[in-house]
C-alpha cells in the first residue's frame, strides 16, 4: 500500500501485496525499530504528514508529556491530524478491552498490517464477553441503524425523499434496470461520501421509532447520546454504547441464568401471601449459577454426572466449541470494522485507495448487468447451485490438488489480503495511532477517567431534519427531554415480573451478613499475604499492592509507571534516549518526586531492550474468583499486572500496576515488532 495521497494501480487492484504465505511460509523477517517500516502501519506512523496534530510535531526532547495527568480540557487538540480527541480516546478505550496477549509474528502479515488475530487464539469466558460486546458496538448497532433508515423510508414521513426513491425504483423497474440502478447508487455512495448524508440523513438512532418511522422517546428517558440504541447520557464520547454492550451481555446472562434456575414468577404466591421463607432467601439468579442444580433437585431429578450421562459430554462439547465460536465472532466484527474504515478512512490511512478498489470491482458488474437478462441470471445461479450440491467429488479432488500444490492458498484469497488489503480493523487503526505518538516521542495520553455520573441533560439535535420526519417542535422537545419513568417501562406485567430481582427484606440482611464476614475474611487473607511474602512466598509477593489504597494517586507516566516486581515497590520506566532503547525497573524512591528522565544515577534491577521483547501478556492481580469477591465485599479496584517476555524466553512479571494498560500500549507501539493477538 502506498503511503502517499495518490494510490498506485497496485494499491487499487484487489491482489495480495505478497504471496510469501504460499511460496515461502517459513520466511522470517524481524525489525528492531519503527524506522525499519516492516508493515504499512509502521510506515504510516513514521511518514511525514502534511497536516499535523500535537503528537506529530517535531522536537528535540526525549519524550513530550501531552497531558497524561491533565484534565481533558487541558490536553491539546487534535492530538492526531483531522481526528477529534474524543474519537481517539474511544478507539484507545476499546483497544484496552480487546487486547489481552500479543506475540511477535516474524512472518509476512496479511494485508501488510500486523495485529491480526491468531488462528489458535486463547479462549477465556472474559475474552468471549469482550468479543460479544465488540459485536454489539459494531455490527448490532450498525444493523439497527440500517433498519431504522429503512423504516424511515417506508413510513413516507419524509415525503420528498421517499418519493424520489420510489420514482427512481419504478422507472428502473419499467426499463428492467433495477440491478444497474442499485449498483449505480452503491458506486455513488462509495466514491462520493457527501451523497451518504443526502440520501440517508443521519438522525440519533434512539429517536427513531422502529414501527412508525417517526420520533419516539429514547429508552433511557432522555437523549444524552447520538450513537447508542438507548440514547443514554455519557461523560465522554462512546461511553454510552460501551455501557450498553456490557449490559447487553449481562442481560443475556441474566436471562440464561433465570431459565437455568427455573424462575417462573407467575407461579409465586401473591405478595400478601408470601411465606417467610420466600422473603428470607436471596434471589438465586443474582447469587450463583449453582442454583441450576437446585432446580433439578426440587423436581425430583438428580442432575449429578452419575445419574445424567449427558452432563459431562454436553458441557465438554459446548466449551470445546467456544473457541471457534469466539474466533468467528471476532472475524465478523473485524470484517465489519474493515468495511467501515474503507468507506470512511481515518488519517493517516489513505483516503481514496479502498473506495477506488471497491468501485473498480463494481463498475464491471454494472456493465455486465446491462447486458445480462434475468433469464440468464436465473439459469446461471441455478446451475451454480446444482454444481455445488452434486459436484462434491470434483470439488474435493480440486481442493486436494490445491492444498498439495499451493499450501495455505486460502490465506492469500482472504478478504483482508485482497479486497480489504491495507484496510485496518479498529485495533490496527489504534496501534497505528499509538505508533505515531511513539515515532514522534509524544506518547498519546490515556483516555480521561470520570468518577461522576453523566449529566441527564438532553444533547443537541438537528431539529430541521427531525421536522422533515413530520415531528413538530413540541414533539421534538418532549422526545429529547428527560422522563425518569421511561427506562423502567416493559412490554407487560409478565416481562416486569421476570425482569425484577429482589432478595426480600430478610434475604438482604442475610446477604449483608455474608458480605460483612467475607470482607473480614478478605482483609485477613490480605494481612496473611504480607506475612507469607516476608517469609519468601513468591505467590504472596505477586499479590502485594494489588488492592491499592484509594488515597494513593494512581497517576504516572508517560515515562515511568508505578508497580511492583517480586513484591517490591518501584517504577518501570522506558528509556529511548540511550543507544539501545529499553524498559527497566528500579526501586529508587526518588523517582516519584523527580522522575527518571535525564538521570544517570539510577541503577535498574533489570533492563530489557525494546527490540528484544517478543511477547506481552496482561495478567490479573488476583484470580477471577478472588476478583469477584474483592469487588463485591470490598468494593475496591484491583491493580493488575503485565508480563514481559524476551527472545530468550525470560519473563519479567510486573504487578500492582494502576496504569497497566498505558504501559502495555507504549510497549506494543514503540518497537519494530509485528504483533499477533492471542
């Protein structure tokens, strides 16, 4: 892919940049620094750009702090050319949730972009959750927006727009030009972005009624955001849809758990007839999934593996299929993001290359559609279907020959290697933006943190466009203003009863008692960890400081980061001024006051050259069960850790790191490694 503004013919043609995955799959190429430009991402990060943001300015300092500890308003804008800081922080925030573990990938990368998802990506339920959330934020919200555009067109509320579409449709129908007309519209939307807003004027998703095509009161009761399904308020751009995604997964889990535990509120006694037992026990759906076994017991069944011979094989089959299912979800989200970034590219990626490639594929189809009759199309389609159904022996022999003659040929023909070559996913876009900061020694500051609830004031809307949908100024005002009752409205009393969760007065006291005893047990265990760590227990040392004191200031960076190594308090710092850029750890307490920059008196405990890092892995401060207990009983944040692994296989485990995500982002972007996501 060319990094200049004028795409070449090779950029536009949907052919792979390299066929090394087929002809030379074991060829390894390692690059020690960004300047070596091993991929298009590295090349774009180090290229000279006409317009520059604050993170792209030239300077002589080792590192420029662009506002790592500053309030949002004090951070220079834009940090990167033609990109609002809010949009940049949305990408970084979602990148932090998506990336868990990366390994160096020394081979040719598909589409000339690294950070592809590994075929043998590790599975975990938390990663599955992250992928489902990502699917919601990209695909589901996108499809919802498309559905609401269609409903608006069909409603005839925007009379002029619908009449134009209707007239064009029937003229094309009369002259048998429906397919050419559709392809012409598609090419226009691809090559001329302003046509998208003309043909499909944007309106906040939450304001459009899916049934009538008119405006409605958002499900959140107020219009606080434009790109979320509920219209919920947000402190920072993108937070509302991220919280929706999290609640989407939580709600799916709650429904599944309620089904597994046999929740059927219609069979419960009336409120005034409830027994003391009903009021005394907590709601099983909010306690644990083990209540599913209780359902079997009270029905007279024995759900144990001894009596239910399907239990073990079914559970094994389900968990075994989770990894390919998770990988499939990630592939769908990746493809959706690539198409979105191809149609609306973000600098520094080329503006026109992918759009011209799409048009180059569609224009020949447009020409063919003018001469191919509907009869020819139907005959060709049915012949293809018949061959696919009955031609399996021929197809299988052909695949065997291809696999033997051209191993890995499928890799070369993947969309990311052909039609979507050089087009990034959001993660690949983010790492390119992070590399821009590192290439200019101006690391991008982390997304701002907010502890306050978002304001419940309505956001601004385009009233002219809403009036075109047939809404009066009074209707618009009523729709966007806050109504606290709307979020609680359901489709009926049966839905409300199934949705409600309550522990009962005595049940709440029982849970409160358990919470108090659990809190005391956790605090005792934390105290015991200090004793065990003093006695030399490495596991106990790794847990020290994992629950930071709320009075401590967690802010650090962009050069030095608070953490622990083998239980000892210290700082991890990145040095780029030295002959060999490296990441080091020191226990020198003066770092907190005067930092690590331009200091020759520091004596690191260990030091690893940036170019020698081959793997980065995020690790938890506690195990997942302990995290749940700490979050429930202590209501405190857990500071997680990071493992750094070099080419020799040696591991440095950093723990109790409040800014773990920020150090990970700096290390993954600062060198010349080509990464693969695990």
